[in-house]
């Protein structure tokens, strides 16, 4: 059985693929669409993706339930958990329109950040793919890298950021690579590898974090926030997954 950890990147999507029980099989690919990863020759049975799945019709409080649940676990890293606005706002073509719709469909009223708006095309892509191909729903799981590292760190928030002022922060990158290595789930060669063209070093790191969750899910593990997952108006799951609870 093949699984994949996926993150968005400049060229589209970066995926870390591995056959369960065969670390030597691990490889990194970049694809222009998420469908290309789902339909890859390996046909990954579990795809753990760092992108929101399941959009609200309205936003109450500080975002979806999964976002509200995981923020307190992440300490200083909780700012990496964006509040996803309503589906209408995500599908807006212009930033100003997205802000206006978000204000009208949130309580308390909240605009859209520029950083959040920049990932809306990726959110729309996965939303449209899962709605048009419902058979994929049971294969695709939303993850968040910092929640994966929280689990790999024994249920403790990391004390080093991954990026500072938009640039990779090497002490934080080293810490996360060390946690991936200590998990024993991935080969050292892929942890130490350079990102392929079209992806950045932090994109690769996030895809590898997703891969650890995918491997755990494929072997009967995993935990979701909330548990059980919710559903949006189109039947898509609303939950962020990570590795099984630390023992």
C-alpha cells in the first residue's frame, strides 16, 4: 500500500510518496494538480494534505472547530493555523470581494488575510476535486504540519519557528528534521534531501510531516480534531488529523 504526504508549492503540489513497510521506496515528486497525485501510478491509498478540507457556510468565532481545537496545543506556533472563512469568500475572485463576503458571513465579522487569500486557489482545487470525485473522500485527510510535529514531539509544542519573516529558520528546520528522524518512519536520505525544482525546503518538510501521518493512518492509527470529524454542507469531512496519541 502506498501513501502520500502533500503540501502546496510554487509549481503546484509536492508529494512525499512511500510504500508502507518499505522505507527504501520513498520518493519526492512535484505535480501541477492534486488529481495527478491521486491518480499517480502508485495510487496512494492515504493522502495526507496540508490544506483545508470542508468549508463552512458561515464562520463563527476563530474559525472552524478543528482550528479552534488545535491552536491551544501548539503554543507559540498557533499563529500558523489560519481561520478559514466561508465557502463564498474562498470562491471570491478578488481580495476585496473576499474580504467583503467574509465580513458578511462571520461572527464576529472578520476580513481575510492576504496570506490566506493567496492559498484560496489551492483550497478551491481540493474542494472541487473531492466534490466531483466523492470516491476520493475516504483517501484524502487534512493535516497540519505543526500538529504532526506536536505529536512527534510527544504531545509538546515546538519552541522554534520554522520560518522567520518569511524565510526558513535553520534552527527550527533542524529541530523538525530531527523529529522526523527520531520517528523511525522515514529513511534518512529523504529527510536530508533537497527539494525538487518548484518547491521550497519548508514545503518538503511539510510534505514529510504529512507522510508520517499518512503512514500512521494506513496502519490503523491517527487521531482527529474533532473526533469524530464533522461534515460540511457538501458532505466533506471537517477535521485535522495527526498521529495517534502519544503513549
